[in-house]
C-alpha cells in the first residue's frame, strides 16, 4: 500500500476503519477455514482449532496497527483481545458439533453463521475494553 493510500486510510474515522478491517478479517477467516478443509486432510474440528489460532493473530495485528493504533502494553492488549475470542471459541466448539452432527448443517455454513454472531460484539469489546485509551499516570 502506498504512503498516500495509508495516510488516507488512517484519516478515516475509527469506526469506519474497524468495519473495513473487520471485513478483511472476516473474509480471511471465512476463506481460511474452508481452505484448510479442502486442502489438508483434517477433521473439521481440527481445522477449526488451527483456523482460530491463525485468525486470532491476524485479527489482533490488523486491529492493533490499522484501527486502534494504541501504544499500550502489547501483551496486556493481546491477552484482553484473546479473552474475547476465547469465550467465543468455547461457544463455537460447543455449537459447531451440535449444528453439524445434530442439526445436519454443513460445517462451512454453520461456521459462517457463527462468525456473523461474533462480529456483533467485537466492536464494543475492542473499542471499550481491549484498546481503550488509558489515563496517563
């Protein structure tokens, strides 16, 4: 990305940058999971675990650098960021087998639906908790 494009992107409002980066993260996650299923002989739950780790690191990096641009403690921010997703991952690990095995929903469709649910809470959590501005001491 050129410096002019980068500067223009960074001048956008935080909520607009969040939506744009969230779109990239969602597309990445929605593509990465099926790609694992289609290219690597993995059980759908093993693919889910791998996809969650890769997508968590990708999302943290993009939100930290492109949206919130905080100078806070990196480890604290990552732990707070991850805590939101760990709760969602736990729910995902319960819901996906129920949807697939009991409900007969194809894994990719079930995972896409679950992803949409997670998007709703992520703005509030990351804006108000993960990357909130800390008062100077």
